C-alpha cells in the first residue's frame, strides 16, 4: 500500500503518523482520537456528511498543517475527522488539499511512490 510518514500539526502540537495516499478519497481524513490529541475542538467545527466503502456518517472539518519529508511539502489542509477504523495507517491523503497540490507517480511494479512537489 502507498503509505508514507507525515507530521500533522495544529497550534504548536505535532504528531507523526503513517498516511495512506488515496486517490479515491475526496479529501484528507483522520480519526477523531488524533484530532483530540492535537486539541481540535469538535464543538466549534462544521459537520459534513460523508459516504465511502466503510459506510456513511458525519465528519468534523478542521484545518491542520501537513508536513512531508521535513518541510519539503508543507501545507494547510481541511481535514475530515470521524470515527474511522484505519488499519496499518492513521491518516488518509486525498484529493482536496493534497492531490490538488502534489503530483503522485505510483510505480506499482517497483513498489515505489514518487511525489512531485512544485
């Protein structure tokens, strides 16, 4: 699976996580517990319905900073926080705020991923 280490941060708090690069995800997603560890106040976040392979439900939207490879790519992202059961990773990099800004080259036979950052 295309999983890379990233750092997510909010107001001076940072967490290192493993992120799945998912071209089928419409945005970046993260479990509620990680947002709580960063200090996200869900009561102040807008809610949005979401539907996917795992079912449907509501997510909370909050902006975080995503840092890949120690600042090679550093950007704000509106992340959807929800009750997700993720296995082997704890963050999803999706279309909005990631694929919109980074070209991703999947080399399946070589089992490598190349990020092309403008």
